[in-house]
């Protein structure tokens, strides 16, 4: 309240208007439970990162594919024009 310079009543209204934790969880794609030890949380993060971070090859493909397509189309246009 002091930080935000609001009254106790305003703070309670803000808290009361927030979505329940269970409702937030329903919208999440992935959940990390940080109520355990730091090492348990790190383990969850490692496991999740392996699931959601694509391989380097896939990353390069998705990054380079639009450029490759542009150059291919440009090259084909050049070949057809000459």
C-alpha cells in the first residue's frame, strides 16, 4: 500500500479482483511448482526446457527458411527473365 500509495480498501479491492490461482493454471501451457527446494525447481525447469526448446537444427531451419525462399524465388525470376 505504501509503495503504490493506495488505501487499504483499494488494496483489498485489487486483491479481490484478481483471478484465482486455479483459474490461472487452466490457461497455462506449462506449470512450474516453486514450493519445493531450489534444486527441485531447477530440475523442473531443465525438464521443461528440453521439451520446449527446439533442436539447433530446427532453429536454424526456421530462421533461414524465409531467406532461402526469397533467394530461390529471386534466382528463378532472374533465370526466367534471361
